[in-house]
C-alpha cells in the first residue's frame, strides 16, 4: 500500500508547519511518497518564496544586483532548518543558485528552486530519499509535458525507493533545462507521482478542511463536501471553485485513484474525497453551488427560425469569426440566445452583430449585459424529483428573476442565469433551501 502526500506552501511555510507535516507523515507508514511545494506565506502580508525567487531572478536578468534578495530567501530556509534542529547546510546550493542566476539560467529554473530546496530539507527531516524532479518529470523540447515518458521514468526511479521526497512544480526538458508547470503546479506533480507508484490514494494537504458546498465569501460558514466525483468537481471548478490545479485531476483520474483533500492544521478532519464514482449519496441532493458574474447574452430573433436548416450554425459562425467562445445557447421556436463572457465580447460586439446580420439575417438582435451564471451541481439530482422546482420556488421567494435555465442531459447540473445584482441573493436562497432547511 502506498499513499502519495502533497503539501501546499502554507503547510510548509515555517519550522512549526514542517513539524505538523512530519507528524502527519509519521503517523501512517503508508505515507511513503511526499511532494512538497515551496514555503508559502507565514502570515497575511508575508511573501511566498516562489514570488521572491521570481523577483530576485528578474533583477539578475536585468543585470542588477540581487544578493540582498537572495539572502532574504536563504534566511527563510535557514529559519526552517534551525527550527527543525537539522544539521544541514544549504551554502553550497545557494552558491550554485547565485552562479546560475548570474549566468541567466531562466525564470523557470529560478522558481523551481523553491520546491527543490524545500524537498532537500523535507528529505533530511524525514530520513527519506530525495529524488530531484528534473530526473524523472519530463517535458518535450517545445515545453509540453510528456506524460508517458514521465510515467515510465518515475515508476522506475521510485520503484527503487521505499520512501521518497519528490519536489513539486518542475521537471526538465531533454537537454536538462528546468521547466515548471503553471503556478500551483505542485498539485500536478502529486498526481503524476500517485499515478507512477499506483497509489491507493493521493492526499492533497492544504489549509482548509476540504471543499465547501458554496463560496464562503457569500455564505457564512458553508458546510463541507464529504465526497464528490471528478465530473462534479469539473463542473464546479469550471464555474469558479478554486480547489486544486485544474490539470492535476487527469493523471489520477486515468487510474481511478481517489484524491483526498485534507487540512494540515486540522488533520483529524476527514476532508473531501474526490472519486471516479460512488454509490454514496451526497448529504443534500446537491453537491455544490458555484457561479460567476460578468456574462452577456445576445438574443437573436427570426420568424420561422425553427424550420430553417443551418440557422444555428450561421449564428455560431458569427461568434467564431470573432474568436469568441460561447458558454450556453438556450433556444426557443423563433429565438436563440448566446451567452458569452462580457469582457471578451464587449470590444467585439459590433463586429459580431454585423456578422450575425450578414450570415443569419435575423429579424432583430438584442444584447443584455451584467449577467451571472450559477451552476447547481449534484449527482443526486438524477434520482430526485422536484430539484428544479425547489430551486425556482426558492428564487421566486427572494424575488430573483431567472433569465435562463439550462439543464445538461447528464442531469448532473442545472445552470441558471440571473443579473449580477441578484447573484449573491440567488446563491444564498439555493443554499438555504437545500442545505439549511433540507426541504
Ligand atoms: N510554488 C509554486 C507556486 O507558488 C507551485 C505550487 O505551490 O504548487 O505557484
């Protein structure tokens, strides 16, 4: 049995946090493969080491002096080493880093040192083997991640170690140049390692006890989600849930390895399980409510539209010509509405309207702005009658006008369009009816 445990920056920001992480790993012998991030913020106005590295390297690249900035980074690591009472020196490593910065080794190399050094400390602290991600997380020449080669190399390398630390966020191209994933990419490394060792679970440790049913910025103390499927999570993430790096789902999903989101500061909490499928019902029919503001809708009207073959294609072509992707397209007999992102659309509005008149020859076009979309997501909706009815009666009770309704054929989600002004009220009403009153 093997568990892969990834710890985010806030879990590794200080020696005190490192000790919590050490306790978590030592409390379960199956936690054999560890993926650390770089040290994050210790307090609200603190800096993340990754940001400090980027800033320091920018000075180096501009040919300016950067020693002071590099010393501040070194101090962050020294504080951790001293707090853990390790007899470990990073002097040589910092000498190499300084030299490489002067030789302009690249921004990716610079940023990657955050997890690299944290990995060295973590391995020393736990007595685990250190495996440099540059050895086995492989990118192609053009900078794209090569999943197959990585899986082969990483499986073979980790088969040699009973316990190992693999720093997150980076790998290397065939010529050895360091390449990072996008920000937050240690989540991806954790997932890749879990796949390579055929882990039983990928534990992703952070500073919250799992995923919440709704945004805590809108709902006071929202309930947590115990279990969510990959597909549900994808719907929620798309509509604004910020859980983990989007690309981190794919490697484990291919293998059906569950992800468990846990809280380093509250390890007794079960957190949230993200799984391929489950027969466990979610507590409240719905699993989560997510949403985004800032949409526009374009209403296109044309008599006898329903019998004109190809009308939909012409409408969508008008958007395609301006390189605008659409979100939803609800339609009636003689109307079709296209929802688009306002900030993308606003500059191209007249161009799209002209294309629509040219291609689709509508009777009229009307544009409405400042709309929001809300996704009510839940695998439980399929087996429950009246979910849509409950949503709309809740919304009418709080006087929210529903502009659009779209239910996917999978019955996994219902999308509702409202005005930006009604967004928070609508989310509160939906949360109340399903989670608080459980009617
Ligand atoms: N340290 C990197 C960042 O701040 C990667 C990560 O933490 O996942 O984005």
